[in-house]
C-alpha cells in the first residue's frame, strides 16, 4: 500500500503520458463517452419527472363508492369508518349531495348553467376513497363486497394507461442504460488495450525488472477513469443548460406538469452521471487490462 | 545463489539451446559467460531471469525452483536482480534519472530515497550531468551507463549483463567491464556474457563459463599474488 502512495505522482504522470500519446483518439472517446452519458442523463431526468408525475397521480388515485338512497348519514359514516380501516386506503371522506354539486359546478365553470335545468340536485352523496395505486384491485374488491355499497366508480382505466406508459418508459430507460453501459465499457476497454499495445515495450521492461501486475496496470486504470470522468463532466456540462431551458419552457407552457425542484434535479443528475462514469471507467479499464497478460514475460 | 543440475532447455521449435548444464554460483562471485553467438549464453541468462524454464533438470535461483508453475514467485525474484539488457530497454520519453528510478518504484522506497539512490548510481557511472536528459538523446555508451545505473541503484544481489561490450570499441568495452565488475562485493554477484574473450583474459578471482552448442565448461580462476 505504501508503494502505491509513494508512486501516486508517477501513476498520474504515466496516465497523462498514455492519454497524450494517442491524444486525438482519446479526445474522441471522451466526446463519445460524454454523449452516451448525456443520453443516460436524459433518461435519469425523464425518470425523475415521470416518478414525480406518478407519485402525484398515485396520491390522487381515488374511487367513488355509492350507497343506496335509503342510507342515512350515520350509516354512511359507519361505512366511511369501515373503508378507512381497509389496507391500501389512506383516506376516506363522505361527500354530501351539495358538495358533489359544488364540485361539478367548479369543474364545468361557465357551462355550470346547464345544472339549473334540473329542478332538484341531481347528484348523490358518495364516499370518496383515496387509495394507494398499487392496492387498487384489492380495495375495489373489498369495497364492492361491503354491505350497504350499491356500486363503485373508479378512474382505473386512466391510471392503468398511465401506469402502462410509465412502465414502458422505464423499460426503455433500462434498455438505454444497458446500451450506455456496454458501449462505454467497450470504448474504454478498447482505449486501454490500445494504450497497453502502445506501451508494450515499457510493460515488458517493467516485468523483467520484477514489477507486479498491479503496479504495471494501475496507470491504465487511471487512464480509463480519467477518460470517463472527462466524458461525465462533458455530459453534465451539456445537461445543465438543457435542464434550465426545459424548466423555462415547461414552466411557461405546461404549468400543470409536476417538476421536481430544479437544483435538486441538477445535483442528483450530476452526482449520478459522475458516479456512473467513474464506475464504468473502472470496469472498462479492468476489461481492457486483461490484454496486459499477452505482453510477454 | 544459483544451482543448476542437469539443466536442459529445448525451445518449442526444437532447438536444443542448453543440455545437461551443471553449475553453482555463490553470492559475491564474478562470472563471465563466454561463447560464440548462438551458443546458448543468452538462453542461460533467460533461465536465470525466469524468462524461460528448464525443459529438464533442476534450477534454483535464490533457493527458488525455477518452474513454470511458480511463475508468479519467480517474477518476484527479479526484484533481487539488476539486469543490463543487450538493447538496454530504456523507456523513451523519460529522462535518465526517471529511467533509473523506475527500477526502484515497486521496491517500497520513499520518493526521496529513490531519487537519492538514482543520483548516486548516476554519479557512479559518471552520468550525473545527464540526469535530466531524455534517454533518446543520449549516445549508445551513455544509454548503456544509464541501464547500468538502473540495475545497480536497486542494490541487487545479482547483476546480470547481457553482451555489454557488443557495440563498443576496445577501450570503451574495457571501461564498461571495469565499471560492471566494480559493483561486485560480498553481497552482490556479477554475471556478464560476452563473446569477446580477449577482453576478460586478465581477470582473476572469477569464474569462466564457456558455452558451446548448449554444452558448458566451467573454469575457476583464483587470484594470483
């Protein structure tokens, strides 16, 4: 270990020399890696926004349970309390006929005049049940089977569709992440192999002098780390203005889309990209290092 | 330090480089390995360095059996050896002192100690004034001295020099031999291969191993008063 610390400066200068030896190729691999990591950053941002949207919609997932007209308020409140104890329900509230009408008037806005055509309030009282999205099936079954409940209305079709879209996006994201990982590993492993090939005489000399493989290989691991780290920094540098612009555009034209706090999104994406770049650089270097054995003696 | 019993080396293409070699080299010995080109001198050095392994017989270096199975341990043994290669194998793009230091970087020495030992070694070979010169800008003779400095700075138990006089004129060849043999002491053995027997005929208190077509003859010459 002390040998490692005594030689940190040497390792770094060897890594820089190896990068400079093939500067143009290494420059292009940094740009390539940067663009690939930029893509990863876009996926991460998409996920963050998608998660925010799903969380919001999940919190708003609700079903409406209607009871027969003869049910009085006490009975209805008993039903509400029964529903509240069910697993997957986080809130249940009795909505009276007047509140139901007021809500509809609010929703219809100017068109609410149409309601004046009715002689009586056409809306029924119901129980508004807020649920955890993933428990919807179980809750529905339990509520329908509850004694006193006439029928149940849910927004399941819309939620299912949204769930399908977000799951599809997640799958696409995983595929992109796999492609990003494999491509970066291939690029870095190739650059390390090239570096080893260019330095094969030096490696051979070091072997004959008794240098351990870890000593010979470490500068190449550093090369891989530096290349992907520079790529990561490039990706973050491209993502920051994109996020800023995105918030300006979306905030102005589509204010209803729930966005996570901008600073938090920038910080989290930056940390993710740099961590992934370091990990991929390390792994890619290790793959590339396997060719060091082919250097004789 | 080196013990060979009935060692033979046959290359994969079928060439028998050494056959039934028996020899013992003790710490602090000066050994000249002589013989014409292609006689097996370098093959003997390769066996000692663990670059090749005996196809039959037993070879021990620093008490360690030299077999392919023990390859990793053998590479560790190289830390005790100061090799001076025929083509020097200096690392281009680095200065003379960096080349000398590179041989010590994995021996656990502090950077300060490495630099001090490298400077001492370069002083010893008369090249301290070229410490910061790039090795590709040095003459053949200077590069060879850097290679010697790299070998001795490690304070090895064994210095191995492969044909160090090969490309030198008579006087420079004698100087290089004198320089190499000056590093011999009770802890450091020096083994030198050369085909120029006239350069070493005056050496005493040394062992002469003559290799010819893979067979060796050993002659020990004591010091005359």
